[in-house]
């Protein structure tokens, strides 16, 4: 698909779909999600999202990370669960958050590098 | 494509790709972008992005609008140009911004409704 | 008051309270608020907030503008009405928003320059 | 000081300055900052900021937490180090971040409750 025909969603890179120039940026740009495979309904659990090693300077850094959720059985997805904006040099592109889920689904982490664009990763979490 | 196989980018609705339940939400959720067709390089121009008519209550509203840009000839797109977060009831999902472009490309507006998810629209802008 | 004893609120500069090094930064950093003196209850009105002229480069720019409101008779103020984040070079530190008020009060604009800190300005708006 | 004469900075509550109605909200609204007393220059350390116990519903929750820094010897303070926005019910008002400092100073956490306003707390961190 020629880039000029891509919609915004098509511009989000993932480890598996990265092509051309993006291939060499996969290791340094794909978010890592650490979360349990199974959690209890409405009981807060910790999730950690990080990116890198990656430069962390004002002219090139991971500007922010967003956490989305695709909830099973929900008509309209995704839900935004949190958004974290970083300051170059002063804050690392790494965050721990505490989430509450009621239904199983897929957590997405989306990060934005001001030079290399949008990158996402996902992890399924079961709720019992 | 079954929803459970969709990546985050696939979850962004547009007027043309909305299907099933989303069909009836297209008019009230697709961002409207008002911008010139052609602008001068590095000369600020006004862009207006709005959504609705749409409910504007704490339990259901357009939470934010982001403006992205796919710059022609750039290896990694998109660029984030601005992000606007609204407060239910107090601020309308409508914003005017002033942008500077150096190269032609496509402006994307992305909005998030906390009930009906992510919706985007796009507009080409030529730089001369 | 020695800076080491200042709380976060004391670090917000205004045109009238700027002292020492901040004196020379008042014209380029105090937000300008354009809004009507009187509006009708629950009828959207336009407000424009801008800063500058000011550098707009990745290493020095107005990063964001927030709009707050102190509503008359409310026990706890302020309310956040909107937040706008800019991208250096690509978006100007200027925004138009459409607000709905139900009671008279004071609108505050707060801006953050990554080199020169937080600056606020205010404007009273009557609701009839 | 009558509220109508307060600037935006004066509206930020702290545990020590909360008065009148705010007195009873101090325990549930003052941010807790967990950070080392002393860190090494340019070596990332963890900081945890949390608020509550506090309601976490769409009509009443801690909407966001910001982390600021007043760096010793810097002409213009504060610096924004990070900003975290939460989703009612789905994310707890608690976050861990990893910061890098080069000079000693004071970390401020600022949180916004959509019903009870802005609350800040601070912690000194020495850099050796």
C-alpha cells in the first residue's frame, strides 16, 4: 500500500508490521508491556510500560505513552486508560500504572517518538 | 476481520470505513477539518477542527482532539502537531489552531469519545 | 520571600508580580486572553488565548496552555476547562476554544515555556 | 485574602495551607511523594506519586497528576518533568516514574480532582 493512501491507523508501526526504514527501529521503539496474564475483576494490578534504550534529548525522545484497552464484548473500542507525557532528559520513557478491569481484553501501549512516529504493542489480559 | 485480531490502528473509525454499530455514529463522531487547500511555507494558517453535534456531559463527551501530519517525503510519519483536551459541559469539542508547514502533506484529526472510541478524518494541504 | 521557601503556586509568574529576571520576560510570556466581558448562561462563546511573540523551536517554545475557571460561589476552585499542547515549530502558541459557563467568574490562562516556566493571566467574565 | 482576589497560584491547596472546607479534604487529596532523599547525578531513580483513598468514578475522580521540579540555582523555575492523565474507574491515581536530575532541588506533585480542585505536595531531593 503506497504511503499516500494510508490512513492514520495504518501509520502506527508494530514490531511485526514494521517495514523498510522502520525495520531497524523496532527494538528501540516497540513498547514493552509487563502485566499479569490473569487478574481479578475490579482489583487493581500493576502494569509497566517502557521503551528503549532510546535517545532522551530535547530534539529526539519518546514524548509520551498512552494505554488503551479493547474490552471483550464492548460495541465500541478502544478505551483510553491512561496517558503519560515525558520531559526529554528529565524523565525516562517508562511508567508503572495501576489498572482495574472488569472484563477480559487486550491492553495496547502506544508511544510517540518525535522523530520516528507512532509505535504500538499489545498484551491480552484475562479477568476472572 | 474479526475484532479480536485488530491492532490499535484498525480500531480507529473513519467515515468511510465505519461498519456495523459504528455506521449510525458517523455523523456525530467524524471530525470536521476546516483548513486551506494551499498554504505558504512557514506562514501560520488557521485550522479549525470540530466534532458533533454530540452529547457533552461528564459521562459521555468528546474528551480530546489530536492533530497529526503526514509530511510528504518524510521517512517516518506521522508528526503530532497539537493535542487539545476538553472538559465535559464547559468546553465544546471545537478548536482553532495556527499551524506552520514546510512541506505538503495530509493533516489528520483524531478524536476520542469515551463511549464510542477513536475517530479520524484527514485533509490534504499543499505547501507552495 | 526566598525562592527556596516558595510553593508551586508561588512559582507561577504574572505580569504584575514578575520580579528580577522575570521582569524582562513579561511581554513575551504573559498569556493574552480575548473573551467577552459578559456572556449568556450555557451559550457557547469563543475565547482566544495566545502568547508571544516568542521563539518556537524544539529547544525553546511555549509547550502548552491550560484554561482554568474560578466559578463564583463554588466551594472548590479552580475548574480545568481545557488543555492544549503544542509542537515546536509546527503549531503556534495560540488557540481558540468555545466555552459554556453557568455562573460568573474568572478565567485563568496558564502557559508553560520550557525555559522560562509558568505564566498566568486572568479575565473576569460575567454570566447573565 | 478574599477568594475573589486570589491568583491561580493561590488556588493550589496544600496540606499546610488548606483552610475552611478544604481542611476536611486534606487526607484524601494531598499527593504522596515517595522518592529518595539523595540521588546520583544523571542516574535514573524511581519516584512514586499517589493520591487517596479517593472516589474513582466518572463524575468524581483524580483526573491527572503532574510532576514539577524547582532546580537549585536555575533562574526560571519550575520545570515540568512528567504529566499523567487517568481514566475514572479504570486507572488508579497512582504512578511510578523514573527521573534523572543533575542538580539538587524540590520535586512538586500537583493533582487535579474535578470536584475539589488543585492540590500539591513537595519533597526535596539532593543530587550528589
